């Protein structure tokens, strides 16, 4: 069996963002800083070669 191309913690980070709808809330839920959470999700996207989330800057809202 081939190993996964990503860390399962990256998948957990992605799921938390989807469930909460926010990087900030997801970071609080799983006990990571927003920057670490973002790096995990970005790493997952790179491993899967797909954009999983559309990020919007707070300045554009």
C-alpha cells in the first residue's frame, strides 16, 4: 500500500476550517495558531495538487 502524500494532521486542519467556516475559529478549536493552520492547509493543497479553499482577505470584505 502506498503512503499518503500528506500528513493526517493537515487533513484534520482542513476539516476544521470547513466545519467552522473560518481559519481563526478552526485554529482555536484545534489549538494551533492561524499561521500554522494555514501552512497545514496549504501543504495539503500542494500534496493533492488542488486548491481546496478560496481564501478572501479581510480587507476585501
